[in-house]
């Protein structure tokens, strides 16, 4: 099902510190967006705010999903509507095995396959899950992600290496088959082989029913997952957007170009406000 | 309470001396370290009347079902008992205590004399004076019982004091696993005092796993002492799952009496609003080269109060002792309070002893992570709390583990 996430003039802060300062963004299923920007520009904040992290407060603007107020939903409701966040730093959960965890979160979506995450058939919810099919699918997805099947019986992320945690995020994404995924610096800290596997996972879902926002510092993941749209974020908002050619411009000219181009303007505006 | 006429003279004698001890003692006060955080003065202990002492039991014989044996008590009476026929043939005994007092006079008498001598509080003396119902398990030397043996006490009473008792005697080189449950009888109004004792003696190279779960009624009081003598090269694994009663005071006193002896004293507790739980473990190293581990984990809901007091006591001659003690507490709500008091008394320089304790809350990032996958806040909390208890329950028989986790989930939902 086609979905449209619309972000308008979004403002958010953590504590007293404003981070997002009027951000606009449209993501539709079928589209891959890349979000780039220097450290501290607010990229991870956007990811956390969209998922509903309790430490951030939305102070203005709106987010809608197919016209419905998205910010009014709880985190779990957002997930069940089809949003997925691949965490920059996945936490370790003691005593909860990968196998049990995935089974539970797939059960919540009411089907044994993890497809049709939102709306549609609710009759299969609860105990109606096909466990054999689930295990088969999990094993297949782990093979695809080049992960050892022994992970099924390990506590989620506990003692995993950085690369294993990132693969586990993408494995969960494959199993849940979300309609919109945010990948928050999933490429950070990965060697080229791991990066290829992670990219392969994203590309597998690519299609008319899947949209993604890939947050990254680096160009290299975008040679593996070619984006349809590229956005540059600076000081809490998107300062410019374009196609994949924007990645190349950024590669040659660097973030300093963005700072010169948009930072000065920003500061001038701030000065204008102050003088008023 | 008059001892029953059917009891052999040694038991009648023991009871009357226990009675004298009881009368010569006062209830513990908060000036004693072990009772400093648990004030019994407002419990009205004197108002609880002991139920009838051991009466002849003729339990219905039952098939032990999924275990090797099963003995069941209801409202202070043994109603059912059964033991695997081959085990019976091999000399294993699972009996209501009154039927065991003659046949097992020698070992029980010795054990109870020592227990009475060690009795350092009024509850213990009261227990032996008023011992009301109980079971004996005897496993002959060299015999290994693979399936668990179930001992079930379904308690029922109001304003009364019951004194259920379990004696486990393992012959040299034998092995057994016991699942003991003390619960409120279905529909019991509650309001009783359950004063339980478990006496364990393991001969050399014996191995006992004792899995205990307590789910008394919300109005009940519970006090329980385990006294375990662990001989040379023998191994005790004790598990204490505490969930019920408005007030609970438990102690596991483990005597490591021979080289190569080992003890694992583990516990899991969930303390809800209005509950008070004070749990104590004692690792008494009286012999060289023994190993002990105590790991207790608890969760405390808002308005609940727990105390964990662990002691490692190493005698002067106990060189090569290896002992560890730790307690973790999870605070689940406002007004929850949890004290953790580990103590070491080390009488020998050649030892390896350590302790640690932590108290914390559920991690907000972990909750957010689970919620981001679609779990509601309540489900995410439950998953984290069950996960927190998971590792400590991993070695348990599946039935026990499932029972304990079900109790934790039930308490959690009730506290929400």
C-alpha cells in the first residue's frame, strides 16, 4: 500500500536545546531518500523524533502519514503503521533471544510472514502465526544477511560486534518488511564487505511498497544504494535537495560548501531577527 | 499444642524442648542486625494459634505423573502421595513425615537436634515445637533420580500458624531434584502465618537441586528457614522464588562441611505494592576448598519493600574457599524500596571471596527500542523484566521455570 509521510516545518528540541528548526520533507513508498549533513545538523534527531523518542519534544510543525496526524501516535503504533528505524546504536537486551523477539514482533503484525504490516487482515492476529514458516523465513533471511544461525538463540545484540548489530538491524527490517524505513548511520563503522551486505538487504526490499530515508555522513553507501532524492541538512533543517548528482557535488566540494552557502545566510537572518 | 500420641518419644521430647526454647525467647527486635529492617512488633504474632501437630496421614496413593514422585498437602494434611515403583523398590522414600519418624529416627533425630541447637530465633523454635505437616525424601547411596520430585503445600488458614516441614536426606553419591511449592489453597481467604522449615543433609558426593516457589495469599505472613548440610564433594543448588504473602522473611543457611563441597544459592523475587520481603542467604564455609555462589535477583513495584542480606562466613580453617555473593534489584515504580546488604566475615587469608550488588530501573533506551518494533509500553516492560530474570532461571527444570515466569508476569500485570 502506498504511503506518504509528510513533514512540515518540524521543530524539536532536547531539553532546552532546539535542534530541528523548521524541517520539510516528503517520503513516499517507492522512493529512496538520502539525508546527509555535517555532525550536529540534527539528522539523528529527525530519526528519533519520527520514531517518537521520549527525550525529544516536538515544539512546532506537523508530521502526517497519508494525511493523518502521525505525531499523536505512540511509538509502537507508528511501528505497526509500517515505520521502521534501524538504530545508529542498537541497544543490548539481556535475556531476550533473537528468535523469541522476532517471533513476538512479527506476531504483533498479525501475520506469519511479516507482510501487510498495516490495515488489512487482522483475523490472523494472536496465536495464528505459522511457526514453521516463520523459522524458515528467518533462516533464509539470516543466510541472505550472511549471519550465523547460532544468533537465533543469543540475547538480542548482547556481545555482538558493531557490524553484527547493524546486520541484525537490517535482518529485523527484512523480517518486518516495513513500508517506510529510516536507517540512521547504518553504514558507520562498517567495513566494505559488511557495507555490501547491509546494502543488499535494503536493495532487496526496494520496490513500490517500500520507502527509505538513509541517513549518512559518507557517500560510499550511496554507491551501493542509489538514492532517488538527496537532501542536505544543516542547522536543523533541509537546506537543499536534489537528485543523486548532489552526492557528487558534495563529494567534490565538501560540507564547507554547504556551510558557506547556507550558514552565512542563516547567521545573517538571525542577525536580522535580532535587530528587529 | 500437645504433641500427637502417635509420635515416637524422641520427637515428643524434641518438641517439648523446642517449646521451652520458644518460651525462653522473645520475638526478634530491630536491634538485632538480621531483623533491623524487618519489624515484627506490629504483626500481632502472639495472636496466631498453631494448628494441630502431626496427625496420622493416610494419603491417597497416586501415580507420580510427570515427576519421579509427588506428595501433596492441603490445609495441613497429606492428601496424596506417589512414587515411581522402581524407585520405591530401590529404597527411595517419599513419605508424610509422621510415617517417617520411626524408620528414620537416627538421621532425623541427629539433624533436628543440630537444627534446634542452631535455632537463633523464636520462629525456628516455634516451628519444631508445633511442626504440623511435612514430608521426608530419602535417596539411598549411589542412586540417581532424573525426574523431579514434587512437594506441594496448599496452605489454608486464618489467624492460625502452620508449620510445614521438609526433610531431604541424600545418601552418598546419590542425586535428586525437588520442586517444592508453597501456595495458598485455591479460594483460601488468607490471613495465616506459614512458618516453614526445610532441613537438608547431603552425604559425600551427593547432589541435590531444590527448587522452591512461594505463592501464598496476599494477607498471609511467611517465614521460612532452609538449613542445609553439604558434605564432602557434594553439591547443593537451591532456588528461592518468592512472590506471595504480605510479609516474608526467609533464610537459607548453607553449611559447607567438606572439601570439594559446592553450593549455588539463587533466588528470584517479585515484590508488589504493600509487600515486605526480607531474604537472607548464609554461605558458611567450615571446611577448606569449598565453593559457593549466591545470586539473587528481584523486582520491586511501587510501594514494595525488599531487603536482601547475604553473608559469607569463612571459618579459620577454611583455606582455599571460593565464594561469591551478589544481589540485583530492579525498581519498577515510585515508592519502591530495596536494600541490599552483603557481608563478609573472613577468618582465613587463603580465600577468594567477593560480593556485589546493583539497584537500577528499566533502561529507557531499551524500552524505546522494543516499542519501536511495535511492542506496547506494557509489553516492552514485561519483555525486559522477564529477560532480566531469564538467566537465573535457565538451569531450572522447564516446569519450574515456566511456573516462576508465569508468576512474575501475573504479578507484573497485577501491579500495572
